[in-house]
C-alpha cells in the first residue's frame, strides 16, 4: 500500500490542531484539509490547510486516503462510519464514542475492520516507550503472579489549557461527551492491555462542585480481571497538583510507574531491582502514534489499539455508569 497523499482532519479543536502540526512535520508533501463546524476559534494551524469543508459530502469529494477523527465524541461514530464506507484509513481520537451508542451503530466500522481497513483508536498512552518494558516485565514473571493494581490520574481541569475557558471545553460539557470517565479513559484502555478483559464491580461517579461543569469530575472504580486481579482506579480533574501513576503488586514484587516523573521501577521485596526512565513528553507520544498510523496506512503495521479495544473501553464506561446509578 502507498503512503496517503491526502489526509482529512475532522475537527480543529486543540487535539485536531496538534495532529495537524504533527502531520506537517511528519511529511511536508501531504495535502491536508479539515472538516469543521466553524464554531471554534481556529488558530494559526489553519494556514497549513489546502482546503476546509463544512459538510462530509464536500470532504469525501476531496478524496482523502486517510482521516483523523478529532471532533467531539458524540460525532465520532457517524463521521467514522461515513469515512470508513469510502475506504478511508482512520485514526479515531479517544474516546471512540460516548458509550450511549446502540451496538448496531458500530457495525459499519466492524465490517471495515474485518476487511483489514486501518482503524486505529487514539489511546496515545499505549505509545509511551515505558509500556513495552512494563509488559515485558509482566510476561517474564518478574513480580510473580499479579494480585492487585492501583491506578490514578488526577489534575485541575482549568489548568489543562491556559487562556481558554474550561467551562466551554469538551471535557466540561455533557452535550459534547465530557466528564472524567470518558476524558481520562486512557487508564481503562491501558489496564485492559496489561491485564486482559476487565469487569466493573463497583463505581462511584460524582461532581465535586468545585468546577462549573455539568458532568462528573470524580470517578472511583473497582474492577476485576478474568484471572482475579483486583483493580482500583481513581480519576478526577478537580485536584492539585497533577498526579498519574500505576502500581501492580504481585506475589514476588511490584512495579510502579510514575508517569509524572517518567520513572518505571521494579521492586523485589524491599529492594529496588530495576529502574527505567522515560521523560514525560506528551508530544513524543503523539508523534509515535502518528508514525504508527501512517505505517498502518502503508500496510507495514497492524493497529496497536484496535476498534475492538476502543469498544471494550466503552463497555467499561457503560458498566461504571450502570453500577454507579
């Protein structure tokens, strides 16, 4: 398969603009266009566009070979299905949807994936260089049998995009698919990649009242793997300072990944056996993800985060909402 010559960006919010910049860096010869509502403020990245469209029909007539769906989550399913039906390779930003879509709505994408059409879900944390090392330690039995896992990701939403009104952003609005459970679902995807399928045993979703939003800003989940590993997950965007970590305790040791410090450590009893350092660089994760997507488009790789992986996260979101109610 040849490299794509034309790439369509669906949505030019902060994440869409990031993808646009990285696409231009990755291949200056690419023709780039955007499908956008026109409601956002835009930005200097618009100068990188060869064309801009207000409707999906116009965008399809431009004949892109690849597309990045970076619109708000409620629009992902419809846009992605229309693009997939035209044979276009897709990178769909996380979350794949809102978790409220009927199962049948995803059928066109499942059919496209069955035809080996590229569909990559944008859980960028999987592209962190620490993840292969962590997985290799688990596969080699370095901590024996995993028993418990504790994961947390917390921050202060108004600090995410300085200079922007957080109340108007996607994360803060129910109608745009916001809320901490969807916005910070990277952890759900990563946990399933490491431990296999999970189920939600308990969940508490709440709004702290500290922020002017109409979605939950705090989620505490208890999950369990098929092998019986107990998982505790805390997500929020109403605390300071930011924190993000993953600890896997086993019968013979434990692994601690501090994402803020970029430090992955392996402990055997009371002794630190191995330490790996991976500087916290979100931009590099996105660059690695984009390189992987373009390799998939060329037929040189299989999607690291598949459509089914994205749907599995939405299933956990549905379970958490149901249990919390």
